[in-house]
């Protein structure tokens, strides 16, 4: 055949027939001749194969989609587990921190209690030392009296300086003199009572010590507190002294009259 020519062959027998090219001897093949029903069967078989292939592809796609969903679910579960683990770690860290803070607070409370106890013990020791020091100070109070200006003058003689005291005088159950919070800078203090005692109606004088130290600074006072010194004022010799003086004057007058010497008074 020349270039551009065509060749048609219509087979009328079904079967397979070998062919080759006499010009190009390497071109060989097989001619397959089928009937019309066979073509349809082949087409149906091909369609079935294609359908099966499509179904298989769909199944594979569904399986791939399911696998992807499962992978996504697994990834989500892993993320949730990781988040839960992180949250648990944070909660554990917070619990540990809270425990450390609680332990620190408890330790601080124990240290504060120990410091408070130590301070209380030191204060008690200081108070005991002050009490012992105060107990070592002996206070001696001597009370004397004299009738002055129609009343009674009380003189207090202390053996130490800066004595703080209360002074009370009663007569016949009534208070005739009362002063509290008195302070004596010197060893001697005098007080005037507007009353005169008698054997039948004496004056009871009571001195109560408050401590030894500067006035207004009672926290630092020492010495005994609450020591009571009492005396009962009974001017038994007041009238006798006047009688003795009168007898002496009469004797002088008698002697001078006998000797004719006029005494001058």
C-alpha cells in the first residue's frame, strides 16, 4: 500500500487470526473476531470490572476517610490527654506550692509562738527579778506626833528616800484625814490633822507603802508594796506637862517671896 491508501477487511468468522506485515516483518499481532453478543458480554464484564473497581475505590476512600477520622479522633484524644496531663501537673504543682506555703505558715506560727513564749518567759524572769530586788529593800517607818495649833501633827521618819504612800487617820470610826499617792523626797514628812486625840477617843494613824521611786513612774518602783505601819495617838502627857509647869511657877513665886527677890518673867 502506498502512502495515503487505506485497507478494510470485514471478518465473517469469529476467532483469532495471526497477522504480520510482509514489509515490516517485526510487526506481528493477533486479530480477534467476536460475535455481537460476545462484545456485549465483554462490555458487561468490563462494566462489572469497572463497577467493582469503583466500589473498591469507594470502599478504599471510605476506609481512608474512616482512617482519617480515627486518626483525627486519636489526635484529639491525645491532645485532650496531653491537656489533662498538663492540668494535672499544674494542679499537682499548685498543691505542692500550697503545701509548702502551709508548711511555711505553720513554721512561722511556731516560731512566733516560740518567740512569744520566750518573751513571756523573759518578762516573767524580769518581773521575778524586780520582785526579788524589791523584796530586798527594807522599808522602816517611824511615826511620831505632837499637838500643834489645836490639831495633831504627824511626823513620818523613813529610812530611805522617795517613798510613795497613803496616809489615813480615823477617830471614833470616822476618817479625819485621808490622802493617797503621797511622795516624800526626804527622809521626813509631816502632816497636820485637824483633830486631837484623847485616852477615850484616840486617833488611829495608818501608813500604807506604795513603793519606792520617782513619782509618776510607778512601773519602776521598788520596795515593799502594801506594807502597813500604824500608831494610835493618845496625848496622855499633854495635861501632865501643863500641871508640872504650873507647879514650877508656883514654887518659883514662893521662893522669891521668901527671899524678897521679885522674879522677872
